[in-house]
């Protein structure tokens, strides 16, 4: 049985790269979600401040 090292490196490289792409996408989605929550929180705080005045 002979191992085709070029194909092995190609498969492992694609898998390794895919993991980093997925992690980057998750990081961006998490960052955008936090921005959205901070904006909503800020809007709620401003609305409560207006009600107190």
C-alpha cells in the first residue's frame, strides 16, 4: 500500500483551512450580534431616561 502524500496534504490543508474559515465566520456573526444587542440596550436606556424627565 502506497501513500499519496500530495493528496494527503491537500485533504488535510483543506480541512484545516475550512476550520479557520468557519471560526472566522462565527467570530464575525458573534461580533455583529453583540453590536446589535449593545445598540438595543443603548436605545432602551435612552428611552428610560426620557421617561424619567
